[in-house]
C-alpha cells in the first residue's frame, strides 16, 4: 500500500473511532438523562397508587357514615325532646281540662296522639299498678271503726261507657295504631279494680258505687256489674234525675255526699279517675285519683275526632 493510502486509512480509522466515541457518549448521555424503572419497581409503584386510592375511598366512606350517624342522632335527640315536650304539655293541659271541666273538642289533636302513646308504651299500666298499690297499702293499715264508715268507688271506672257502642267503634282506634292496646288497658283496669273491690269487701268495708249514668240505666248497670264480678255493694248511686240534669257533676256528687253524711255515713275514702268526683266538700279522709289517659271517655274522644264539624 502506498504511503498516501496508508495515511488515508489511518485518518478514516481515526474519524470512525471518534464518531463511535461520540455516539457512545451521546447514547450514554441519553440513558443518564432518561427515567428508567425495572418491572418490579413499576409493579410496586402501581400497587402503592392503588393502595392510596383505596385508603382515600375508605376514608371518604367512613366520613360519610359518621356524618349520617351524627345526623341521625341529632334528629333522634330533637324528636325525643319534641316528644318529651308534647308529653309534658299534654299532661298539664289534661290536668287543666279536668279542673275546669273543658269539653272534649278543646283537647288538642297532638295530645290525643300522646294519650294513646301513654297506653301503647306501657306507662299507663305502670302508673295504674303503682296507684293500686298505694290504695291497697293504705287500706291494709286500717279497718272500719263505725257502722257508717263507707268507701265510695266510681262505677264508671268499672262499667264501659256502652258495650254495644264500644264494639262498633273499636276500629277507630286503628287511626292511632292502638286498638289492641286500648282493649288491653281496659282489661287491666277492670282486673285491678275488681281485685281492689274484692279486697275491700273481704275486709268488711261497705262500698257505695257512683255513676254518671241516668237512673233509667239502673237495671242494665246492675246486670253488667254482677256479670263482671262486682257484687255485695251497699248502694249504687246513678246520675241526676230529670230535674237535676243541668246540674254540674261536681255539685251533684257534693250534694250526694252531704246527703250521705246527714244519713249517718262517714266517708273514709273516694276512689275515682274523674276529678268531678274528687272535688268539693266532704271528701273523706283519703282520696285516690286513678290514672286516666284521657279524663273523659275514650269512645267519646274518638267519636269527636271522626265526627264532621
């Protein structure tokens, strides 16, 4: 090979080497300046992102559940406070109705609901049992001392207002979801009063029964009492005669008690769930007010609800 050819070959080799070194440096630069991840690292990274997403979703769900729970509790507290307010208000209103002889149509509709809840939730049964215990405890410590000592019992706490009417109107309690509980409450009252009646009778207490029914209902009232297990009473006083129909019931019962006293009777106690029998003079040594969800007759109250104005 000539010297010139050898020189050209060396020069070409030097350029090729230089070009290859430059290419390697560029390639090295490109690799160093890029982002390289192995497949394992990529898997871990993606799994981490998924985990963070799941944790974030779980956190959102937990916060949503907590907020709903707090809202439900707050709503429950408000409703409980409202229910307590209604109950207290209706209790006071019912007391004023009894004291002032208000008519049934003056009883607020919200209190009609509360009255049936009072039965349905069992508070009426507890109050009635407690009151009966107090009555029995009192009479367990005393005995009749004179021939004229008597106990007055309100017969309208024993008799239903009208058995035929009650049977027809029972479906109207369904408006409050309480048809069964009203019947159970009536049965409980009947059984407890009958038990008290029999204990007083067995201990020698003469019993005088009071009723607001007219004298014309005497035969049916006597028949009902005997059938229900109430016997051996001293007297059954029915309501006003034709001449006394417009007399206030409290005044009427006061007049009858005055008549008893003049006849030599000594009233030791009066037992009733109605305030008209527990007001006025000559009430005896001890009076007992039986609990009553509605001081006036339940059937009359339901009738008033469904009667067109």
